RNA sequence: GCGCCUGUAGCUCAAUGGACAGAGCCGCGGACUUCGGAUCCGAAGGUUGGGGGUUCAACUCCCUCCAGGCGCGCCA
């Protein structure tokens, strides 16, 4: 059932390649020409720039070359009705209507598989994201990272990559000690001790809740433990409680990870030590001021970086190096790290480290997610983790819902600053594209409910192509067959927002079609069948696209 | 000071180096006794922050300047 329909752009490309190889021989070498969907339908359904690129090498005008190519190509591509030359030398391809219709029919055969393309060659890939320290609840900025990483992984899977989603838990180091000390303090306060939260500790009220849970479970038995025992139990209790709440938030947000990777295990398994030893052995390190440094400047960093502090404890950077080496050892051919914007200064050293480890150059891709500003009626809401004032992701979900929150996070390039207006997001209008899209889905579902009421059987749907009845039908059908091309582009660009743009546009062409054409007509079963067919295919593509975004497709709203 | 991100219609944003820079919102004017009006149709709206350069072709690439955001720890 998962027969993957070939991309039409590939079909055209191959035909062009064949002709040009024959006609221009070696001039064809390394010719990076394109065949892509046109923006303006007056220019056909697909267009190629091949004649422009060839003209320099062949020393002929683009139009001349285009003419030559087209004269040979002529009608040899089965999918194409006509080929035109336009502008300075574009070659424009117009699809046969039957082909558009038959591709549309295939959608229903492929069902949930439709849109799958094979550009990843099953390359084993990892997407690591969120990876927030388990020292407090997720806020909206983390939500943006979560939505992006999750949707990206879905798109990559659809494009034929073998993808794992991973969350790296920073459960070792000083921050965790501070967290444990904070809990210890809150715990003691519950027994009447008058003590202050330690310097740099976590002041949020959630630590009091955790202390109360701990008191319920253990009573006062922890007060008398030794210092080592206390550290152990307070640290691990705090981490596990907070991690649980993070996991709950994420799964409610439709984000699920394949692997939760613990930093602590890197130390327990001596992987940090091993990674450091390897770097030392290869001569990429030196000692200065009592610390161990990595020569990251060698690979373009501003300055060299400390691996082991003067006091002998490894830096976060050191365990991160071990972590990335571990990823490599697990057989990933490529890993994608998604970081918040405050970490962007960290990129050069991490890339340098990957080089020092001798891993292949494009092994590590890093994407930076810019911050979110929450607006309420145009006024910004303050957010600062340091002050302990942040808007928890949980609150946003409760207020606008998962679908809306995810869509808003996903609809833009994550590298840009996002202004998220809460009041606007709650509106049920085109202010809010997610409803626009879901409405199209619900409408189609409603048409099928109506179909059953009128006893128009599903069998009537299975009709052969006659012809499209108007441009609105045809435009909708064309948009449906572009979906796999969009998946391909979105995956290669690592940009899920392209799916948002696509699905909004698709919903638009459906609404246009719907408002201008009667679908169910008992006096014209042929027409009814044809249009139901179109609706059925549209519903499937809306569903598949929304799935890539992790957004629900409701039958009623 | 250095580095990264951003700058497109009044607002929010599109446009793998390609054709006349496109949508939505706001504002204005309209729509079928019938399948969901959370919809549709129409007109209006631009020196793509400024200036150079590369190219057959630049919003896109390079240089420079301007504006906004973020980062420049033996913190994470």
C-alpha cells in the first residue's frame, strides 16, 4: 500500500537530463538546473531554468537552447500536455488533466502514506531538542523548541530519514547540587527551621510543593541523614519530580521522545574521561592556569575553551563533547541539535569539538530558536527565568489549546523572533490559520455525513476521469499533488513552517471551491461522484499535513 | 568593541538566485431560499531599511552603513 508515487518534478527532470546529455554532451557536466512548481499558473504547472544555465556554456541564447530542447523533448513526457517557452528562456510544462486526476486518485490508495518521499535514503538521524535542565517547569520558549523539534522530526521521517527524537537530561553538575540544596532548605522550613534558600538556588514555589510531597512520603526521617546521603536523596528526588512534570507537559503538548538520555550516565560509564583522553592523546589540548583547555581556535572559535577546571571538575562543555561522541558511537550519521538563542555563542566550540573528535564535517547541524514574546492585546508579558518570572507552557496550553499553540510556534522560521498574541490566537477567524485549516477538514467531514443522509453511496465515488468542470476544481487538485514536493523541500530546508504555509493555502483553495460549487447533487450523480472524490482526497491531504505538524484534524468544530 | 539573528504593504508574515514581490489582518464595497458564513468574491495598499558590487536574472549572494533583538564566564 505504501507505493510511493514518483515526484513529477523528478519525471520531468529525468527527461530533460536525457535530452540534454544527448544534445550537449560534456556541457551537461555538473549542471544544477531546477524543475519546480510555478507560482503563477499562467507559467504552467512546472518550470525549468535549464536553458539559462546552458546558454553560457553553449554560447547560445537561452531561447535558442530552449527551442532546441523542446523540439526534441516534444511529447515524450507522458504527463505533459504542452510545453511552452516563455520569458527569456523558461521552459514551462503543463500537466495533462487526466494526470492530475489520476494522481489525485492515488492519494486515496496511499492514504496516510501520501506525501512520503524518499530523499533521506533511510539515513540514521537524531534530533535532540528541549533538553531543559530539570530544575524547573517548561516555559513558552521551551514550547517553541519542542514544537519545532517534534515537527521537524516528523517531516524528516516523511521524507525518508530514519529519525530518533532525544531529550538530554542535565542531571549532573552544580545546578543539580543547587537544586538539591534548595529542596533540602524547603524541606527543613517545613519543620520550622528558619533558613534562607542558598545563593543561586531556585526560588519558585514549585520547590515548596516538591518539599511537601517529600515530607508526605518520608516524614522527618531525612533530617538525621549524613551529608552525603542528603545530597543523594534530595538531588535525585528533585530531579525526578521535576522531570516527571516536564514529561507530562511535553506529552500533553503532543511531543514524545524516543530516548531520554542522562548526562549522569556519561560520568558513570567513564565516557567523559575517555573522550578527554582521546583529545589529549591527539594533542588538541594543553594545560594553563591549572586548567585543561581544548584548542578550539584551531577550528575557528574566538578563543580556546576549558575542559577541566582548576579544581579538577569537568565543565559542561566536556560532558557535551562526550555526549556527542556517544551519539556518533550509536551509529547516527547525522545529528541535529536545537538550542535556544541564548546558546548561540556555544556553536563554534561545539563544532570545533566535533572536528577534534574526527567526526565527519556535516555530522552536527545546529539550529537556533529565537525567543518568544507573549503579547496580550498588544502588550508584552514579561518573562525572565532568572527572576523566576516566566509564563509556563502549561498556562499557555490551558489558555489557547495545544493545536493553536503548536501552530503559532510552527508557522514561522524559528530563527526569527515570534510575537505570540494570546488574544488574537483565541479568535476564531483568519487571525488564526489553524481554525481556517481545521474548518476545511470539518466541512469536508460534514459533506460526507450529508452524503450518507441522502443515501448517496460511496460506490458512486469510484468513477473514471471525464474532465474538470472548472478552474477551481483543477486548482484544488493541483495543490493536492504538490504536497510531496512540499514535504521534500521542507525536509531538506529543515523548515516545518513550509508545511503550515502549504496547508493554509490548500485549505484556501478548498474553501474557494466549496463556496462556488455544489457538491451533492441527486440529479447529477456523475458530477457528485467526481466532486466527492476531490473532497475525499483533500481531506486526506489536510489530515496528512496536519499530522506532520502534530495538530488534530477534527470532524466537527 | 566582536559575533549571531532580524529588517518586505498601516500590522503580522510569504516568495530552493528566476518571470509583473504574494497572502492574511485592519479599513472600504459585495455574495448563493440548497452540502457548516469559523466561509467566499472585489477594489485599495510597495523605492523589499540606505548605498555599492557579483549575475542573463538579486528580497535572496558579497561588501558597507543604519535600526532592533540576543550573546560574548574555569555558569548551564
